[in-house]
């Protein structure tokens, strides 16, 4: 891992550890790849990590309109409302995972969260994202609008293996690389909190003897002390 990425990980661990010791929460919003489930509720993981999912379903099909671009552009007005309705609070951390970093909702989410006083961290691939056009009205990509960037070394196009006889490269690297970076951040968080005399609440495997009772106990502990 390059020195710049090591620095990014250390910065993210510092910010997250300080947030948790102040009884804040680290929220993770991912666009549907590995990280959307990898860090939540896992043995050895932190209870203070919370998944943030945003969705708004509108059922209004029309075949003619489906062929035409929306003259109003991307509809992003629901995002400020969704943030206010969620458990995200000023002083929290929001990690937004997007390999491309170009999608309008994720960029808008970062902008709105920062405006709320939330520290935003992009988990993205700058080498890939920097060659793509943003879909957000600002023209900016995720890595350009956040407080910190966790840049995983995914190449342009994401897939990494060339197989003779297959037109395009295969096997995406982004999910694995993103998960490795985030678990490294978690390790840094734990080290910092232990050093400060505030070891965080960590899940024990539910599959070990007494595992179900252990999970209930640590969930109660986290609910009471907030870290």
C-alpha cells in the first residue's frame, strides 16, 4: 500500500476514533458492492458502525417518457429530508462508498452531510473516477466534495484480469480492495481507542458457544455507553 494511502487510512482512523469517543456514530453508505454488508454486524467488527441506506420508490412507467431525458435533471431533493429523518447527526462520520464516484445521489449526499456538520469520507477509486464525467449538476465527483478520501487502487474499468477469448477484462478488484482499506481503518480505530482508555464495543461471533448471549450483551453495552 502506498504511503499516501497509509496516510489516508491513518487520518480516517483518527477522525473516526475521536468521533466514537465523543459518542458519535460512523455511518456507511455504499452503492451496493461488497462494503455495503462487509463491516456491519460482523464478528470482530464495531457496533458503532451503522449502515445508511437511502431509497425512494416511484412507480410511474411510461414508454414514451422512458426514451426522453428528464429536463429537470436528477431529482435529489429527497436527500436532505432523508438525512434529517435518519440517525445521522452533526459531529458524526459518513463514509460513502462509490467506485466511480460519479453518481449524482452519492455526490449530493456528501454535500448535504457536510452542510449538516458531518465529516465525510469517500471510499472510491480516484484513478477510475477521475476519467469519468460526473452526473451531478455541479460537475464534481465524490472525491472532489468530501473531507477525506480513501483511494483504493482500482484501475480504470475496475475489472483486472485479461482472459484470451473474452472481450473485456474480468474479475473486479474494487470490492476486495475497499474492504481491506476499511478493515485497516477499523484496526486503527481500535488501537487509538484502546490507547485512550476507551476500548470500543466489538462483536463476538454468534456461532461460538454462548455467542447469541454475547451479542445481546455487547449490544446492550453499546446502547448504554455509546462507543
